C-alpha cells in the first residue's frame, strides 16, 4: 500500500536527477537510495547528499516509489527492470504515461517545467510542476511532494504535456541556440558579446510583460528589405548562419502577412 512514507528511489544521475535530489533533500523529502547506469555520476550524488547507491539487480526486488529521471529513450527499458508492484514516476515532458502503465499499476508523471543544469542552483518553489497519475494514491503522493517543495502542480494529460514541451523547446532551447549563434558571430569577428547582454535581458523582459508577438522588433517585422539584404551580404561566407537568418526572417514576415 502506498503512503506518504513509502520509500523513494531516484533513478538517474543527470541534470534533472541532481536538481530533484537537492530539492527533495532541502524540502525534507527522504530519498532511500539512488541508481544510475553511470556509476561515477551516481557516486557523486551519493557522496554529496549522503544517499546510498543500490545495485541494478535490486530494482526488481525493492518496493517503493521509483522516480525515473532518465533520458526519454531509456524510460521504457528502465521501467521494465523495476518491481512491477512498485510505484513508478517519470519526469519527462514528451513521454506518455502509458509507457509506465504497461507494466505498473501505480504510475505517474512529475514534470518540472524548467531547464536544469547540474550545479546551477534554482528555486524549485518557482517551478510549475505538471502532474499525471494512474490512480488517487499516486495523485496524493505527487501533490504532497509539490506542497513540500512549496510550488504549484497542474494536472496535465500526456497529450497536452507534449505541447508544453514543444513550447518549452521554442522558448528555451531555440532561444538559447540563437544567443549562442550571436556569441559565435561576435567571437569570430573578435567583438564583445557582453555588449548584447542588456539587449537580451530587455528582450526577455518585454516578451514576459507585453507578450512576445507584440514585442517583436527588427528589420523582418518592418519588412525592411534593404537592411535584410545588407545583413545577408555580410553573412555571405557563413552559410549556416545565413540560412538560419533567412529562415527566421521569412518566418517573421510570413507571420506578419497572416496577421
């Protein structure tokens, strides 16, 4: 029977596993043990938070709640290793809960809608948690974790969660990639990237406060072909950047025409 005192095991040793372990420890949510196929990474978590490591063959024997903070590709394979009477939770934005309910009656999703880095501190009480569950026992567990983390949880079906995940890729990963391209461009020309930091901060702030579509500026939204052609000419020997610039410019212009 699942209770709020059922032992918790973290499976994985990547960015999400690190941050969940730290957040749970800080919130006094006890973690019984961890396991990862990357033993050295698991050992680092173990030593940092004084949590024992279990062996792989114990996964099929132990009862409890297993949090799968592993890559999407590994979720189904790892789930099959775990005692089918145990509860199993994954932390993925794009993997449906059905992957877990194939083998486990007690299954759920605990998806923190945030980007994580291994040693970058982040306030969990500001992260929305998208949850899904196979039964009320799992619901109570997930909501209890959210309460202890002092944040908000939102029920979200697998079909809607992947839509949030796609939006997150646009809003986070693609934005970061664009900033990386700007950084590369300036480095190549031995110019200072730090001069762009106020611009980047203002862009994000305006998008948050006014809405991104309403805040769009630049030559594409003005359909300023003279400036666009100057930029493309300057990018002439940088095919990847030129193609990226052209694609995004056309996307903005096309969106403008539709509106």
